[in-house]
């Protein structure tokens, strides 16, 4: 019988304030859910994930993002992001992630945190507009957050800098860009919706961006920025789904490789077990943090996308808590702090 490691019924990520570009594939700094005490080949990382999606007000639109989040695969339907990330449907590599989907009950009240400021919220109703950070959970939300905020998707994670363990994670999708007539021609199609849902949820596992240029050829991963999620079937690949490179990083020695079989010939690296896949040269966990590029909207700016826009921030709450934010800005939007 397969043994499972259940971390408070949820997940715990590990994060250091290191740059995701420092020889790590596209692991987001040192983020990962805590797998302490796992038995190789016997355990699975069980993630507690819930969602709340609201149709944008004033549009007359009655649909939601549900099918992009989760749906059963069939000959006429592609799987949602949950099925994509927890099962290997596109490569020959396993997924170390087992998801427990929690249907958001209404009303549901929790003690949690504001995902941007880190301020505590007490007995707050879980809504798509608030999308609170719930200790031990991943919460995925969509709402009409407006085009004034400038972001299409945003992921926030609260972590303990002394252990690099995540305390909670949220991912929000801004439906304003998919419904507003000024932007819908660029965003409102099935492929783009699939891409952004897969992308933002991918951040909550600890993955960063594989590539941050919109108009170069797709690399075949939803963690790669794209202006055309479908690609061209030739040089530019399909970016709607996780790719082999994503599973390689998830199964590497600095992420979840210890949860996989010890059999096989995966490369050693970072002190990992022989069964772990590790095609990258990893640095030690807790390496020197990148220099701050100044204050930004969500804290200290510690990363920029290929267009010179700050897209990674760290906000220190205290010695045991910090919030890291990864932003996918709308094409053409220039936030404060841009180069």
C-alpha cells in the first residue's frame, strides 16, 4: 500500500531568498514543500488545494474558470490544471504531487492572512476578491480584479526564512483581461486560459519562470511566457501544459526527488539519492540572496522579466515570516520600478 506524507493535511514549501536563475533550472529560489521524513519510493506529497472562482460583475457572463482548474479527461475534453500537474500525461516522468481538492463551501470562514501585505485576517470569509492565505493550504482564485492592477496572474507564498518552509500559497487569475474588450483579443481564448491556470498553479509548487519573453519560440511548458499558447506545431511548441523540463525540476534533488523510486539511473546532484533526476547543477540551499533593486509594489524587488519589469518581490514580515510574490504582468504594462 502506498504510504502518504500529509503535512498538516496540507503542504509546506521551502524558500530561500536566492535567485531562481542561479543554475537551478527554474526552481523558484529554494521553494519546495517540506518532505522531511519521507521514505523514497513509498511516500507521496499530498497537497491540500482549494479554489473560489467568481464571474466578473456587470458582464452578464455566467461561466467560471472551473474547467481550466479541474475536469475529467475525455476524448473531447482536455484535463484541467490539477490533472495536468498531479499525473504524467505528457512525458514519461512521474509526478511526485498528489492533490486533495477541497471544494470551497460558502460561507467558509478562516483565520488567515492578506496575501499581499501579510496582515492577519480573523474569521474572514473566503472569497475570490480577498483570496486569503490559509495556513497549510494552496488557494486558487479568479475574479474581476480590474485592468488597473496590471497583472494577469499573481502568486504569493508565505514562508519561514529560517527553514525555507512555506506556510501557505495563493494564486490569483485576473479575469478582467480575459473579458475586457480592450484586451480580450489577446487573452480570451481556450489556450491562453489553459496556459495561465497551469502557470499560476505551477508557481505554488515552487517553480519559477522557464522563460520570460512573450514572442520567442515556445519551449513546451506552461512556465514559459507566451503570446500564443498553442505554438505553431514546429519550432514553437505547445505551452498549455507542464513539460518534461518541469517534471525534471520537480523530481530533482533540491525539490521532490526523494519522494520517487531509488531505482533508475538519474544523475546525482546536491547530495541526492541515485534515483533522483537531476539534469542541473544546483547550488546549496540558502545561497546568498540577490541584491535588492529597490522598493516596489509588493516589497523589495529581487527579479525582472525580459522586458525589464520587476516581477519578483520579497516582503519581510519578521524573522520567521516573509512573503515572496511572482507577477505575470499584462503585455505592454509598465509597473513602477521598470528598467
